[in-house]
C-alpha cells in the first residue's frame, strides 16, 4: 500500500480578520483540514495552513484568497502538492503566537 501525503495550502493574509475569513472560507469551500495559523512579526501578516487532496486544497486556497482580498488583502499563497516529509517540522508544528 502506498501512502500518499496530503497536499498543503498556505495563505499569508494581511490581518487576523482576513486570515479568519480565509480559513472559514477554505473549510467551507472544500474538504480540507485546518493545520493551524501563525502570527508573523511585523506588518500584520497571519499565515493559515490547511491540508487535503490536491484538488480540494487548490479549490480551498482559491476561495480563501478571494475572501481575504475582500477583507484586506493577501501577501502570498501557495499549494504544496506533495510536501517532502522534512517539511512536517514546519507545517504540522504547534507554535505559540508571537505576541509580545
């Protein structure tokens, strides 16, 4: 049996409100699971990560980008179709917010 690694979608929205809107839209648009979010230092960027099959992640990311742009904006977005297992350290980690 071959285990297919799930695809990962990443969106870096401008502001927490846009990130929450993007995450909500992503999970409603396709069968994806939220992996978490991270507050970036400076400029109000918030990164949201989710996973699923490639088609679902692509659809979810497209919807999330459109939704975040309606609120404030998107700095970057990316679909990783089959991330290397070494990226698990970055993608699946639980990190506390960088709030000072």
